C-alpha cells in the first residue's frame, strides 16, 4: 500500500480499452501531476509509443486530462486516514508489473500473489520468485537452511500453491540466499532469473520436476 502525495492524481484504467475503472478494481495505474515527464531521452525512440506512454487519454469519461501510463497493475481503495480538511485519503495498492502477469490454464495470475503464499509457508524461505516456462509454472525459492530442508520444501511449496491458487507447479528450484536478482528499486528481476534458469546458471541446492 502507498499513500498518494498531494498534487498527484491517480486513476486505474483498463490497459486494453483505456476506460476508467472503479474503486477496488484491478487495472493499470495512470498518473497525472506537474512532475510527469514528456518522454525518454533517446535518438532511437518510437514517437508513437512514447506518446501512448506519456500522453495517454481515457477513452471515455474525463477525456481531456493527459496521463502517464506506469505499466503497473494496482487498485485504489478508500482508507480511514484523513487529510487537513478531514476528508479520507485514497490509498494505492501496487500488485506488480503489467508485463509480468502470467497466463496459465486460460487465467491471469500475478506473481506476487503466488510468491507471498510460498514465503508464508515456511520460516526458512527468505525469498521466492515465479515465472513460466513452456506453459509450466517454475517456482524459485531461496532457503536459509540445510539440504534436507530443501527436500522437505518441495511438497510444501507444491501443496500451498495448489490449495491457494489451484495451480500445479511444474518445477521447484531451491537456491541459496541472494540468487534471485533484485534491482535498485527493490523489484525482482524475474525475466533475468528465468534466463539464468534456462542457461543452467542458478547453481541450485535442489531441483524437482513435476512434468
């Protein structure tokens, strides 16, 4: 959850139709403020792409305001916090990057939801990241424990994901702490992790295939 700063307007939009969505509905986070950028500094940029990213307008409703598309999924929800005027604040909940949503069994899943379930499942799990590979769900788990605990984690991870998300795990990879790459903004680099998995560069403690 993140508070919305004064002078910043947030709207949640359908990323495909560009229509506005109501409170608590999941969609793309759009931002309007005096601090919005007008584009990237590049000599190779696609101007039409930049225009859509930095100067988007809603397809209906308030079609005059210019918004910047963040590329992140989230939703707005009214909180009990009040401002100086006694009015309640909206809070912004960020779910994750739009392009990291996974399509499995005809449904859309957000990595953070599955990862949170896995992290909660055992005290020795310090971090988790998920991605898809050939229509299989791959779960990478950082373990603060012994090799025996790595073996015990596999059924625990597969069961919690099946029970909470109704998904069958294809591969469980147990690794040491610090293997999952995280950028300077604290965001998991799931695609870099996927590349490392495919290139056999993760040096795992244990790998279990359920194929």
